[in-house]
C-alpha cells in the first residue's frame, strides 16, 4: 500500500482543485457534527464532490451511528468512503456494509490512557 494523504475540511471548489493538484489522495468533508462548525454546508459539499476526479476520492467524515442514515447520506453526497468518529455498535457497522457492500468504512480510534 502506498502512502496516502487525506486533508479534511475542504471549503470550496478552488481549494479542492488546489489539493488535487498538490497530490492529496482523499479530500474529507466533516458533516453532521455534534460540536464545531462545519466547513461547508451539505449542499456545498455535494457540489465540491462533483469535481473530485480519480485517483482522488471524497470522504464523508461524520459522527452518525445509524446504518440507514450513513448509507443514505453517502448516496446523497455521492461518496464511497465514510470515516466514522462517534460511537457505533458492531451491529450497525455490519448493517452498513450489508446495505452498501462497496462502501469503505474508516473508524476513528482515540488513543487514550484508559482504552
């Protein structure tokens, strides 16, 4: 596997173009967050994602924890990679893959003293 670069918080099409030209592999869109202001609206993100061309890929970054909602949101944004940051059950992860087997799922892991 080669080294991959992901940049999160893409704010507009110009920035997306700049990042792709700089060799960034994954462009991340943090949306539906429990805290912090989002860098773009869902509608803006969907428009930016339309200009992302292979080998570059868009990544939805979210705290969603419901399989149907995750799959539907990815479909609406037209992304095939989701990075989950919140707590989600193993059952919901399995259900997510059953609903969309092609969806790539990254699960964040916060490394701390107690876990």
